[in-house]
């Protein structure tokens, strides 16, 4: 056999094997390309966490357990038909509101915020992370019962559904999560056909109400974050420390970085929160622009695959929910990278599936499980 024929035979056999595997995964409602991309991202996240945590194997092991739980829940969520999610959506919304109310009444506080629930016998968890799923699920259920494009009265009711949990999360206070959750609900309305003039009007109202939010809604630390965003040099050793160190780490990495485990800002602990919100600054310092572009390419492939799957859904509810979940994942990535690089204020948003954290991993994996369920189950 000629060399060219041999290579063509190997390539053809590999492709057929991939197609057979893809068909088998499709029968159990899992999307093989998206699953492989998620596995690749989680593996990269563990490697990066090893460096960002100061070679803390305990933290890496706990994160690997989080991923194991997350992938298990993804597999379970993908098996459940969309009709079941549609039926439980309003009940899930009520449970989510009760959990947020419990946080405000008896929640566990840390660093001036009260965001967690500690139930005896269960690990401490953050209900707002699960509301990230519950809110778009509820808004998609609500809009699927009505005509599209939606009427003004239906939009008003949907905005009330979005506003209630958003305001409750603002009270914790957690501005970053509140913005992301509110955005995930608004995305459902966008996919439902909300007109551009209405979107423009809402943006104008938010811009006009900014002074009122500054004086009557925002806490002192949130105002400080905005002021630091505008001028980090005004308090180099205080509020501006994080973003100055982050920019230093990113800039010093250059094109190809200083080498894995050789970053000075991260390894010498100049960069705070390096294993959570600012973990991409560690990547930029140690692997440079090349490493960051590879990670961004991975994120882009995941988002594009998610959007492709949303086009394969055969019901309005499934299309609204899956499209919102895919774009919300993009917004998580954009906000984290924006705040670490200094083009957005620091609002405490982790880098999806890379930053350390159990509740965030579980909620994101459940979201991908829902997305696979919406795309793989067909109405009969």
C-alpha cells in the first residue's frame, strides 16, 4: 500500500470511528463535540489552577471533584425531556425566590456580603448561582405560552419576573451576579423578538437612571470599584492594587509568556484572587498572548456549538432557553476578561469552568445539560 493510501485509510477509519461515537452519544442525548470541548476546557482549567493556586494539589483535587459532579449532573439533565423542564419552570422559580429570601434572612456572610446558605448535612452553597438557570428557564416558559413577537403587556410581565430575583440578589449585595442574571432573562426576550426600539428605550432608561442608582442603590464598595475602574492609580496600594497587578501580569507575559509556573506576579503572590476571578492574568503572564488566544478559541468553539445546537431545537421554549444559555455563557467570559484587563469595572465574576469554585461549575454544567436536552429530544 502506498504511503498516501495508508494515511488516507487511517484518516478515513478515524473519521468513521468518530461518526459512530457521535451517533452513539446522540442516542443518549449527549452532544459529543460539545462534550469533548468542555472536557478540554476543564482539563486546561485544572492545569492552570495548579499554577494559580501555588501548586496546591488539594485545591486541584477538589476542583476535579467539582468537575466530576458537574459532568454527572450534565448527563442526567440531558436525559430529561424539555416538556418536563417546561412543566417545572414556575415551581423552580418559586423555590429559587424562597432560597434567595432565606439568604437575606439567615444566610451566611463573608467579606461584607451575605450570599450563601448553610444547611446542616449539605455543603454551603450560593442560591444565586442556581437562579442563573432558573430565571431564563422561567422566562422561556412564560414567553412560550404567548405569541411572538411579544405584546407590550407580556413584556411588562416578563420584566417583572426578571426584576424580582435581580433586586433580591442586589440586596445581598452581589452586583455582578445580579447583572448577569438580569441579562440572561433579557436575552430570552431578545430571542422572542423584542423590538429594537424597545431595547434602545430600555438602554436609555438605564442610562438616565444611573445618577439615581449611584446615590440610592449602589453601596460604597461598589462606588469605589467604579472610581477605581476610571482611575486605578488613585489608590495604588488599596482599591487599585488588584487591577494594577493584573495589568502588570498580562503585559509582562508578552507573546509567549514567561513559562509555566514561572510567573512572578502570580507565584510571588502579588496578584490577589489569582485562582478565582483573576486566573486569566496568570495564564497571560505564564503562557503569553498565545496561551490566551488558545483559551479564547476554545471558548468560541463552545459558544458556536451551543448556538448551533439551539438552531436544532423544534419548539419555541427550547429555542428561547438554549439560545439564551449559549449567549449568557459568552457574556460570562466577556465580563471576566473585560474586568481583568481593565476595560470593565471589577464585579466579581469568575472565568467559566476555569476559576476555582464548586457552585459555579455545577450551575454551568447543568446549563449545558439543559442545552443538550433541548437540542436532542424531539416532539412526537
